C-alpha cells in the first residue's frame, strides 16, 4: 500500500495488516490536468490528494474503490484471486493478490481516516470471464467480493462487474467519480494470458464504446 498526503507510515512485517509500496509511479494526465498513479495487479493505493487520479486495468481481476466521502480520502485495490485460507501470505506483496486480504487492507486504511463503516463509499469493477472453461476466475472474483461485503454488512454504491470485456478504471477519491472504459475483444488470443501479462496488453488495446461514469 502506498500513501500520499499523509506522514510516511512504518513498513509492516510479513503477517501485519498493511504492506506498503513506498514509491508509486506517477504520470501527468494533461487532458484532466491531474497526476495519475497506476495500480497493478496485487497492489493497492490510498491518497488524500484532490488532484490525484488512481488508474488500473482489469481483466478477470476485481478492483474496489473505497473512500471516506466526508474527507475525500480513499483508494483502490486490485486483486487477482478470491481468497487464501491457508494463513500463509508468502510476503506482503503476494498477499494483496487475494481478495480477502486486499479488501481488509483497503477498508482498514480508509477507516483510519476517521470514517465509520456505515459511511464507506464502495464501488466495484472488473471480474470479466475472458475465456470459456471449467474455472471462471472473473465470476469467482465477483462472487467473492459480493459475498464478502454482504457478510461485512457494507453497502455497494455502484458496480460494473462481469461480462467478457476488460476495463480501464480512472478513480478520483476526492470526488468519488470513476470513469470506466471497456477494452478490446475478449476473443483475441492475447486475452487468454495470465493477468500479470494481460495488464500490459490491455493498456495498449483499443478502447471500445463510450466512457461511463460511476
């Protein structure tokens, strides 16, 4: 987890609540006039900066956009698999690939900003099934995150889940606005790669359709 606009936290050790990625890559979005931070699979990021947009690209992965609407502090996670019940995370960065850990980390970080659980604004994206087969990872990720939030008694403000298309997400926690763009065609062979290579291919894939706001 990376933090912006706050004092730099102490790096946790393996097994603690929130791993940190100390240096998030930033670029400038000249069209929007804002800084952008890219979140890759197995990562998460939170910010208090009003001029910062968090960007991620999703295939079968799911991203949760969670913020404190009273302050605009919030962030985004990007998880690859529903959950690990082994209790062995194999290091902080590996842990965030799992939905149960990624959701816990992000929710707890936003709650630390002074937000009550009932006030969390939560938006969900991703979970596409890019190929046919006995194991539909996208559907599994969608089922997990919906069941997780239901079990935690947390409401979903909006969601765009499932289907067969990749998505590019631009999230501004200060406003809560999410721009979602559909990407490419799921039938092209390049979309059957594992998610860690899929993210780079999607970033170069033609955008299809209009930008939707959530």
